[in-house]
C-alpha cells in the first residue's frame, strides 16, 4: 500500500500518532527533501529507510516505486511540509498506483490552506484553492479570471513575490477587497496581517516579507458588480 503522510508545516508536534506509526512500519519513506524529513524522523526516533522523491525525479521513479509496491512493500510518501500532492509532488505516483490497482490511503493532517482560511476572518464556507500563481506566462490571465469569483480565494506565495502578487490582486480586484496574509503558520514568528488589499499592500511596502505565506482574499460581492477593474499592467 502507498500511504500519503501529511507532515507538520512548522511545529513538529502537529503530527498524528497514526502517521508516526506508519512511518515506523513502512519499508520505505519517499521524501521531497531527505534533509528536511530527517529532522522530523530523528525527532521521533524513526529509522525507516528514506529516499528522495521530488519534482525533478518523480517521472523517473514511478516504475521503481510501483514495482516495490507490487512486491508487497508499504511505502510512505511525505513532502517537506503539509500534505503531498497539494502544491507538492505526489499526484503522479497516486495516479500510477490507481492505474495499476495499488491501494492508496491518504491520512488526514496538516495543510497550510485550511488554518489560514479559518483564521482569516473571511468567509470559509465556500472557497477555491489556487495554490501558487504562475510565475510568468499565464499569471495575468489567471488573476484576471478571478475578478468575478464569489468564493473566498486561497493562494500560496513566496516572500520574493508576495508584494507583487498583492499589488496585482489589488489592480484587478479593487483596493477595498478584504484580505488576510498569513506568515509562518504554527511557527514561533506566526503573523496574520488583515485589512483591505490597499492597507495590506501598504504594510508590506514598509515591512520586508519573510517566511512562507498564505494569502486569503474575499470573494466578489454583489456591490462590486458593474465596477471597472484596472489592468494588471498597472501593477507590473
């Protein structure tokens, strides 16, 4: 069986007892970065054999992993943080296992999107997860396509692009749209900046972004219908 194991997004205590048991009992742990996962395994005194499995080698490793699973081994897949397959490697091996009739089980556990959404103060009954926006090609088109999205929107972003992303969202969605920017969730320096896009852009123009970010943006409201949206070119 292939187990998909969510791992803590920051605080090492945020892992389930079941996840720890399966990591100990598995024949092999596939890790996005073995150095990162080694910190977790060492913390819990787990000595299961570990190999790398990341976006640069996942195509080449599919047959190898499938063969081990077909031979009856138990394999655990983890990413650096959170749930594999959610903006991380994992989809390809799950798809291959489904194709070959190999059983796959995903454990519930950490993912940055849900805590950010819940703590944002923005409606969380209906939402869309956009993950990372394209860095270049297709970025403007993707943001423009969300102008009339009524559900709350969740994005992941690096500290190097978070200000640019907020500026582009403001240019298209309007300066008064509510947003929550969540930084370093579950870690010592966790911070949540809430306000309008204009207010939050102003904040990050004077406070250098550091760490990993989740951006939660309010969906379009009925009062915004008919308003003209600015071009993304204003923010690029």
